[in-house]
């Protein structure tokens, strides 16, 4: 399991080991204290619908995807139409990758596919078969922030934080390709990522901060 | 260890570690066991009768749990509420959560599907058969008000939603007094707020406890709780609203939406957790829009540039229904029409029109950007008419420093201000004289440089309850734990504004603890006492003040305890860094943890003192606050392409005292970009049949990083007397100030082409035509 940090104990729902992605283990986000009750009530009903759907789906409705996410190889059976972002978020439970437009236009869903920044909302999970994915959760190194993450924190490169994971992944790739980006390079380099909050200036500062740090 | 003073410092945000590592929990990140996904069937027509809805195929699909229509839900769920219906001639439409007989805009929900995953839910939506009888639609507000127009509501006389009039002084006398009178039409196009996180709702009902938990991406968890409880018929204390991490709002999440009640109802009815996440397309169709006013201004002036009168005759397009604050928004335009000028004779005549579009409501600035745009464009028009420098017209009409508190012609009382210092500083920072010289030189070369000014004043810190549709006060609780750590419960709901940091700074200095020892809790109605929420640049000015007042009560008690423990007189106790010491005898002191431990032990109490260390305060502001500033934009417009190159952007803002300069700068940067977005790029376009032509980020131009230069920010500080911190609020200043600056700059650049006004957005095509002899479209 990749690092999910502070998310509430990862606990698979019982009796859901099957080939259907609906039946993949369900993970709990950080829940409020009333959670045990919610869990109990929801579970009994959940399993019955899931089973119903599972039995009606033929084996060949699902395809096997072998994928490495944040250094850990995993195998999932998913519907062919499953988007990569939904595999990452709903199946694997890594919710740091966000969805802001589902049309490749906002960049909130950006992840690294074999080191290239791609928009996971318009890739199918099957297209990532056999590939390596890095998400925001896998960017820091053993608890130490990636310089881009550090830059965003130092320079106030985020406000609501929703565009931030995608923006950071794009910036990380940018700095892999260009160690000394000018301000114009950075502005151009993140044009596929929309931020509605910051006005971008502090994001530029953050990337410059990271560039400097990475050169040192 | 002495605690450094943290107020005023560029302290890194304490909310960031979770956000930069993907560890935050937004609504869509919640997964409860057995959670179902909800998707809505939405009208593809702008105006149609619903003949029948056939849900059988959808219901039969594997994995579908339930399909409900308006007929199923509306008997149990009340309509979408509006808090501002107190207007003359108002016609308030019924607003069912799911349309039953008729749909009135594209995207209106009429059925909901519940399924075991989001894909199945979407499949099922496609299987719901709706038989529509399409009707003629009206999407133009002026046309909607014409006699004989298609009506949205058969039982209303017309499409006129309400009217509103405001008059200060005597506008007709002002016209008579004028040497010249000009008029100009201004269009404030419709905008989509577009937070990058769309709306989302999750709900779970615990039948044993009869308790509904509703997670919503909202700016107003408490108001939402009250309204949803009323709508779905639960006692309010049986509804817990949690606004988890919220990915931006800009006013569009200051609302109560149909989906919030429907999800609550479904969770209760099905007794299982449900979740709905809005798609971007749905967000364009069924999340409120902003602006959309179209008005004619008549302006009287003296030959020396003195403005003698301002008349605004406006039609506001409110869309098809009232959302929470829809009717209130254009009235804010009226109140702020005078801007920072002494305009004694001023009037607004407002007619609001129903059209077959999504409702308008609060979008960053909410009514005030329209006012600022009008008045800041007008001073430029006056300058143009009289052949004066726009700068001189501004100085001529400014409200002068010693007249504060200043009563405006529209009945407001501006708290404090010094418009000249901000202007002078901006002129100096921009080198205004130098820019004018450069402009003349470039014109000789056939290049078109434009310099635009905006000297805005805006209304913030909302606000006195008497002036607000749904209460304007705010609440705060400060709790000191037995170990001396501090927990704050605030009624506001930060979603990017950084109050987890700035509030901690205030508490740290106020109580003598480390910033990291302060925790700010918000957005959970079961944890936090009732509050109003985050909007109208009120978070710190009103919510912060409530917290400070509660903190002062705590501090008073701390001193009482310290005096008791140190056997000193309470008046001799003072806070020195992180210790409460006896005046003149600093070795004798106790820390907050010492005091709190003692207070929670419950023995050896000072006389007449209760144990524990927690206090609350509900703060009612006596007035709004009025930030101001000067923005200067320098643009070059390319004659061959019509493109606007923003070369420099200089801003001097005065938002009162500043708690964390880094956060204030961030707010201003973001605000400027949103204001420039309106000026240059953004527009929600509905065609004549009411179809949305700009329903994706492909068609609706969102501002991107490479559109802008580095903004040059500076500030002046004129504290407000309205709250003890002297802070005015900064959330909307950038948006309000920037739009006219850039429009004025572009129009200034195009002066050689005889251009006096161009309507936003200033797209290259429009400008190219004006510069190359064609008509503007
Ligand atoms: S969600 Fe993928 S680009 Fe917007
Ligand atoms: S920080 Fe909110 S969208 Fe970028």
C-alpha cells in the first residue's frame, strides 16, 4: 500500500474479494467520531447490491491492469471504461489526485506516467497497464517533502489547495526538464493547470524556490 | 522561551502540509462503506413542459438502487430557499428541488438516480426517458421584460422579478446644475465562478440515532444545516453539516442548492450513504452565475470635472429562480455607486428579469464590481469628454481624508480612508509621468500603449445584521485545554483564505502561546457553535473579531487565576512573552498551561470563579468596512492581432491592518486575476434558445498563468475603527479594483481610434475590428 498518510485506518470491507472494481476494498477517509455506527448500517446493505451487480457481470466485462503506483506494483480488475483517475482515487484510495473538469483542461488530475505529467481524467486505466504512476502521495521521499512541495509551502503557492497536487506534479516534471526555468518558462510550463485562487504569482515563486533548491 | 510576535509576520500556512501532500479530505474523497453514487437527470431544454418521465429502464439496470422524480421527492422536500425577498413588486417563484411540470433552464434537475458506482449512475441517467414539450425560451433580459414576451411563470403578470429604487440627493437638480451631460451603456457580462473543486455533497443517515450527517462543499455550513433541516423535515439538531476541505467557493458555495436537500432526503429514505459530485459541465449549468447587469448611466459634470449627478437605470438578469441571495446582489451595486467620490446626487432604478437561464447570485465581489466598474469607467468618460487627465477628475471628486466617517449619497457611512495616499503611492510606483511620455512616443511609432487607473473603494466585513438578509454577526469560542494548548471554534468556514494560520497568529500573541499550539476548528456544526460563514470579505473582520472578543474574556479569567496563584493584585498581572507575570517583578509568573491546569483541577479557585477556561462571543459589527486602493494597468494592444499584452500591473491596496502579509498578497493576486478574467476573457454565453455555449473550459476562457506579468503590489494602512484589530478584509478587493483598471487601459490605448467605450470581455477580435476600421461585434 502506498503512503496514504493521515487517512483513517485502511480497512477493507469484509467479503468483497472479487474481480469487480466495485468490489475492490473500500477505504475510509478521515471520518468523524460517529463513524462506527455509519459503518455498521451501511455495510449490510452495501454487500447485497454489490453482489447482485457482480453476479450479473460476466468475467470478460473486466480486464486486468497491472500497474505500479508510487513504487508499489498492483493488480486490479476493472471495467475497460474505467478512467485512470478513478482507478487511483476510488479503487486504490489515493485521493490526493483531484478531478476538476474531466476534460483534460484544468490539470487537477495530473499524475506522472513513467515520469511524464499526464492528465489522468482522460486516460483509461487500461492504457496505464504495465506502466509506472507517481501521484502526489508518492512525491515526497520517506517523509521528506519534495522541493516543489516545500516551495509551495514556503511561498504560499496555494490557497484552497484543490489545484495544488496537479500543479505540483506538473512543476516537478517541468524542473526535471529544465533546471533553470525563467519566469516565462514557468508560466508557459503550467498553462495546462488552472488555479482559480492564487493568481499564479506565488506558484511561480514556489517553482523558482524549488529550482534553486534542486540545483543546490 | 519567549514567543516572538507573530501578528504581522509572513508565517507559513498551517493548513498547507495536508494540502501539498494529498492528505486533505474534500467531499469526493469520502468513502463510506456501501456508499451509493447519485447522478441527476437534467433538462436539455431551456423551457419545456414535462409530459412524462419513464424511469423503468433506468430502475431495471443492474446496480441501480433507486430512481426518483419530482413527483416522488417534492411532497417530502421543501423548495430551494431565498433569504432576500423583501422587495417592492416582488414575484417569488416556487423552486422545487426537482422540476415537476416544467423546466426553465438548461441543466435544471428533474430526477435523481442512485446506484452503486458513479459509472452505473451515469448509465442510468441516460436510460431515463423524459418526454418534453419544448416551449419558446427567452434568454435576453430586456426582451424578457417586453410586453408580450414568453413568460416563465404563467401565474405571474410578467417576467419582472422585482424592482428596486434608490435615490440620494436630487438627481434632476444635479442634471440641471451640470455643464454637460453624457450617457453610456455598460454591460456586466455573466460569469461562472468556477472554483476548481465543483460542488459536491455526501449524506449519511443513522436511523438508530435519527441523525443525518451531510458533507457539503459549502461556505455556510450552519445556514445550510438550518435550511436543509427545514427542507427535509428533520429537527435541526438531527442534522450535522460538515464542510470538509473546500476547494474554492468565490460566492457560489454561499448558497443552498437542490442537490444538498435531495442527497439528505435520499440518505434518510434509503438509510444508506450517498454521494454526488458535480461535473464541470453541471457546474457551468447549475451552479450560480455572477454579474449579468445591463444598464444605462447618465452623468452630469461641471467643466472643471466635478461630477454633479449619476443616474443608473439597470436591468439585472436573475435567471429563472431565486437562489439564496439572488435579489440582494444587484442592490449592493446601488449602494456602492459613488465609489470613492463625493457624488451627492445619485440614483439607481433596478428592474430584475426572469430569463431561461441559471440564477445569478454572489460571485466574488457580488454587486460591488459592477458599481466600481461603472463609476471608474465614468470618471474616465468624464475626462475624455472634457479633455482632462483621468487622474485629475479623480482628485477633483475624491472624498477627502478629514470627512470620515463619510455619509455617501446612497446612505452608507464609510468608516475610514485616505484615497490620495494610495493614489500617490501607485503613481509613484508606476512612474505615471514616465508612462504618459512613453505612451506619446510609442503612438508616434504606431504602437498603442494604454494606461488605466482604478481608484476603488469597496464594502467589506459583512456586516451589520440589520443590513444583511441572513444575519451578519459571527461567533467564536476560545478553549484552553488543561495542558495549555488552545482550541478555537469559529463560525466562519475558511476555504483557502488561511484563517487556520492568521487566527492562530492572533491567539498566539494574545494569550502568549506558540502558533503551533493553537488549533482552529471550523466547518462542523456539531463541534462549532452556530455561525454565519465565509463570504463578503468578513472572515477575519467579523469572525476574527468574535474570536478576539472571546479570547479577551479568557484572558481576563487567566489573569484572575494568575493573580490568585501568584498572590498578587489582578491589575498587576501582565503578559510578557509567554508568561503572566507580576508587574515590576517578572520572575514571579505563570504560564498559560500552569493557569489552565489549575483552572481545570477545580480546587483552590479564586473567589466567584468557575472552573474551566473557555469562553464564547457573538460579535455584531456596528458597520461595514471600506477598503480602498489604486490599481494601474499598463497594456499594449497589437494592431495586427487585437491582442492585449499586460505589460505592468501596479496595485496599492489599503485593507487596514495586516495580520499575515503573505496571505494578504495571495488574496490580492488571486482577486486581480479574477477581475482581469472578467475584463478580458470570461463570459457565460447563452444563445437565443437558452443553450449554454460556454459549458466547458474549452469555451469559457479561464485565466492562465502565462496571460499575466508579475503584479507589483504595495499598500497603505488605514485601520478601521469598526473592529478592535483594525482589519478591513481583503477577499474581494483585488477583483473589484482590477476590472476597470484594465478596461480603462485598453480604451486609453485605443483613443487614437476614437474609441470611448468597449464592453467586456475585451477579446482580440473586438479590438482588432475597432483598430482596423470594422464594427465592434
Ligand atoms: S480533471 Fe483532468 S484536466 Fe481537469
Ligand atoms: S489553490 Fe485553489 S484552485 Fe489553486
